[in-house]
């Protein structure tokens, strides 16, 4: 008999969810990047603790034309799983924490890591994070003076400064004016 696929558990046997480097929960994906649900050897969905789930199967029904479950699965995206929790944006406290961690990474010269944290916080509506993300593309920004690996990207600078200004960051508004003045001077 085939053994069921079990989800990871902690030392007490409680189900644990995998997380990314920022601590956010991640879902398992197949080689094409599509979300997958754990199943047992018979193809039935299993809970995070490895037990068969009760209720309707999240798998697409097999067509009445006699097609295989594989063909049915490839026919389109799976329906959302009942009771599934959608990904959530960080709270304002979490966005502030991401911004603080991003500043620390930027101070250490980890531009890529800082950008990832700033982007997550900016997408949650944190104005300072949007300003700092723009600064990582702006070699003239005071936050990035002396930091190696800043590849200038005027489009990204303007995009993130506009986002920060739209979120009420006064410094971003001033930097946009400076960009506009510099652009007018070059003409």
C-alpha cells in the first residue's frame, strides 16, 4: 500500500506552514509555478496535518466525455479551495518593521535584500518604504551615497517617488521636483 504524503510538522506534531525569508507563508507550487494541494497516493486532498480532508474535493471534475483527470486538470486553473485563506498585505506595523529591516540591509550594502523588503512594505501602502525603494535606484539619493551596486534606473526612481508622494511623503514630492528640474535643464 502506498503511504500518504504528509505535511511538515513541528516537534509536537502540529502542522507547520513553510515561510519565505521575510516570514510570510508560502504555498507549494509545481514546476510551472501553479499552486498545488497535498494529496495522498489515491489523489485525495489531505489536510496540513496529513489527514484526508472532509468535504468536496478541490480537484476539477472529470469530464463526462471520459477524459482523464490529468486532461481535466490541464483544462484551466483550479477553483479556489473552500476555506482557503488568501494572501494578506502586511499590517502597518509589519510594513514599518519591513522598512526598518530594509534600512539595516541597505546600510550593510545589501541593495537587493533591501529592495525586496521596501517593495513589500510599499505595496502595503507604507510611504517611507516607497521613497526608500525609489532611492535604491537613484544614485543621487542621500540614503544610497557610498552604497555599492546601485544601478541607476530613472523609470523606477520616478515610479516609486510618485507612489511615495501619492501616499503623502513630502520628501518624495521634493525629489520629484528635483528630477523635473534636472530633466528641464538637460533639454
